[in-house]
């Protein structure tokens, strides 16, 4: 487990995320913060704003997802993310690498399967 990120760093990361989101929105005008939260399978629309505002820490797995979706380098955003992307034994890094090569239709299908597996696992 990573140590908690201090308040200054959360603010800095929030500003960076806001800039990256705005750049992505320039290329994809229909992109919304709420839409990204929904794509992640989360149910709290204000969460993205809280990340951008620096009030809430961006979890590593969400940062990796955002890096793929918004097309930025997570390791430049948060340098210790190199531990994920360079670690051969990191399952998350491997999954994200494979995920980034999938078509949008395949991503949707994979996420649907993951949700089903997650529900099955949580009910057992």
C-alpha cells in the first residue's frame, strides 16, 4: 500500500488532471467528467471534480485508467507509477498494457465481464 499523498501534492495532481482533461476535451468535445466516472464504473459524479480540485487523492488504479483513456503517461504524472509500469510481476501493469491494445468494443465487453465477475465474487 502506498503512503498517503500530502495536501500540496493532491492539489498539484488535481491541476495537472484538470489540464489533461481539458486537452482531451478539446479533441473530444462530448467528453464530460461525469462520463469518465461512469466509464470507470463509479457512481459518484462529483468524484472527478474532487480529484481535479485536490480534495481527494486519485487512486493508482484510477490514475492508470485515466492515463489510458486521456492518453497521458501516468509515470510522468506520478513518477512512482514506474513501479507499476516497469514491474514484471505487477498484474495491474500487465492488465493495463493489454487493455490499451484493445478496440473500444473489446474494452466494453471486457469491462462488462469484469463487472459480472466482481458481482459473483462479492456475493459468494
